[in-house]
C-alpha cells in the first residue's frame, strides 16, 4: 500500500544510527532506484526523489515534480520488519515491484 501524505512515521523500530546509515546509502548509492520507486508508487512525472525515513512498516520518500513541489510517499514493506538485515530485503522487493510496474528490466541483486 502507498500513501501520498505528510504524516510522520509512527513505528520507531530501528535506531537513529541504522536509519541514518540506510538513508545515506540509498541517497548516495541508489539515487536512480529512489526515483524508480517514486515513479512506480507516486507519479510517473517525478523528476527527483530521496529516501527520508524508514520504519518497521514502510519506507518513506520525498519526490519532486516539474514544478519543484515536494510530495511525501510512504510505501509499505511486503511484511513488517524488525531486523537490520530485513531492510535490504524489503528495499529489493520494492525495487523489483517498481521495475515490474514500470516495465523496466531489473538489474541482478548481489
């Protein structure tokens, strides 16, 4: 399930340090994946996107559209998570779903 809202995350399962590390990795190393997720679950017109939070239930992104307006995007994981290793698995699931939605060939996962 996805929502386009600005409500604050309520499920604080992961420490600040874990969340910060994942956000740094996603925004520095996977910017194109963030945009793919925003286009698949937000709007196809998204021009840029970055991950802003994650919790045990969902990932949270902010994306912009041509007029530079920002939009919040929350995309639920396939199941609730509580372990750091599960974060990568769920982001890969979202990436694969986004590719399928947009008709993009996913790259292999290491």
